């Protein structure tokens, strides 16, 4: 049971990871494994016929049971806590990133960075042991096509509809530029890649920027499996990169009442 990414920052909530990035990732992996062993051991006592029907449900049920715990760690410390918006408990994209990838992946989900004392909300930053992914999700109707360009607006075309959407490159470029700058200033040597992700449809973008990866339905499975198959343990450069990014993030919180 290794598919359980770690949520190290959620918007501007205070995170346990920002207090000690060298302690909490390994602690999370240990707690997760203990919980999984317990669930699995209870399941193994069921009759065999019941077991056959429950393998997938068991795993998904376990992932869902850990999800509130992940949100708690991403919105509180031993001394302080933030008030988490209820919408995140229902956020399917957040669940996707946390429940589909190994626990050696660190997720900053829509983090708020302080740039020259001004708050700037970024898109998704996903740090693997070998690479930092800046990701913007752009998904519309099933099998729709996004016509990409360098303009401020793109077009989404579906069978019965055509509409303008704000270019997803605006947020993605901002995220990547800030991550690169933070790495450069702090001498973090880790590749940074930027991805537009569309799991439900397609892109039609004849001349995309050379440093942009377009992941749509045609290539999604290959990209997804390539990320999931990274078997490297946590790396020191990854922990250093995460610590550095967290130090640039805003945190709003209150002291816990004991």
C-alpha cells in the first residue's frame, strides 16, 4: 500500500511539514503502514468468498479513511491550527493526487506564496524524489478539445458547444517561474517540469512552448504509469526542495486552546 502521496501544504493553512520536513514524511509513512497492516489483518479474518469481492473496496476504503488525517496534518501543528474550508474534504482533484501516487511524492495544493510581501496563489506543485512538477488541470466536457494558443483565451470545443476559457498557461507559467526562482536563489538543483493535465479530453495546440508538456487522454496512461513507477526512496535534495518552498509560503493560523 504505497499509493498515498503526502500533502505538505494546502493553500495558506499551517502545515506540520513546515515545522519539520525531516521528521514528518517518514512518520507519515510509518503511521500509514501501521494502519494498513491493521486493516489488512482484520480483512484477512473474513471468509474467503467475502474477500474476493472486497479487495478493491478495502484499498479505497483505507485511502478514504486516511484522507481526513492528511488534511489534519496539512492544517495544524502540535501548537497551532488553521480553519480548513469544507470544500477540500470533497475535492476530487486533491484526492486524485493524494490517492494515486507513491508516498514519496510531496504535494503543495494551491499554495499561497509570499512574493515581496504580497500573497500569490499558485497551482499544483508535486515534488517527486527526482523532479518537481508544476501542474495545471484543465478539464471540461468528456472528449472535448481545447484549442491552445499564446492568446489570453483558449477555446473549448465539444460536440454541441464552443466556449472561451482563460488560458491555463497564465497560472502554470506563474507557478513554474516562482518555483524556479526559489530554487535558483537557494541553489536547489532539481529539474522543474510544467504540465497541462487533461484526463477527460484532448489538446489541439500546434506550436506549444518547448518547455511545456501536454498530457491529455491520448498519452495520460503512459504519463500516469511513469510517475507511479518511480520507486526511489525519499531523497535529501527532495526534502531540501520541499523545505525551501514551504519557507516561502504564507500561513494563517491561531494558537490551539489546551
